[in-house]
C-alpha cells in the first residue's frame, strides 16, 4: 500500500507565503486523495507493491493506464514539492548549484526571471522545474502530473502551479505566489542534494 508521507515541517511553517489553511487543504485533502486513489487503482494489479517511480515509468504515455499514471505521479510530485520549500529560505543559493546557474542559465537574476516565467506561463495545471540534464541545468515546465524524469531529466526543484496550490492565498495572482516562493521559500539545500545525485 502507498502511504501519505509526513510533511517535513508544521502546517504553519511556510506562513505567510503559504498559509496553514492552504497547506492543510493541499496536503491533507489533495495529496491524500492522490494516495487513496492510487491505492484503489493499484489494488490487485502488478503495481500494488511496486516502487512509486516504477509505477510512473511503466504507465507514462499509456492511455489505458492514465489513472495510475496521474495519481502515482501526483503523489511523487507533491512529496518532492514539500521538500522544495522551507520557511525562511529562498533567495540566492551558494556552492556548485550557484556556479551552474551562472554558467548554464546566465546568472541568478536570469534564472529567477526564466523560472518564474515557466511557472506563470504553464497553461492550466502543471509544474515549473529546475532540472539537471546532460550535465547542465535547465528550466522546464510540465502539464498536469508529468514529472521530468520520464523525459530523462533529474528534478532539482519544483513549484506547483495547480490552482489548489495558491488560490486560497493569492486567488488568480499566480505571479505573486511564484515570486514569493522563489524569494522566500525555495530550499536550495534540497536542490543541492538532488544535484549531487544527478
């Protein structure tokens, strides 16, 4: 059975950028629903006890398994997203990832502009990502439930731009939410750990 992983912090830890009210609904309702749906869909199939990433990879691009893909990928994406956030974080990183942002993305200001643009311009529901691919950093966006690793990229950071991620706090002001997350919540330590494993 798949389980809902615990949040890495208290529900009010991201205030005031993301309220405890938003986090309670997003984690306790949306994320939990993906876990529950996945368990129902996987029960009695070859995926019932499979690793989450195997379910995602095996079902990607298969219309007859779209329910399994969407729910497994959303469980993975959300678990990853919570670790991308940290109260009192954000701003410029240091170390290797800062050097690669400079060399691959034109510096932090260019990264921030391009990353925010990817998040804001993702039409409908989806995700903005900082990834490593081919030894370089790249910015990408994916629709709906798609994680970058099904396309061969290693996720380093993400921002959830489904409306349920920000609507209670920001209504339709997606740019305000995205920029606040970049400036005040991005967990660069987590990104550096992911880069070290890429």
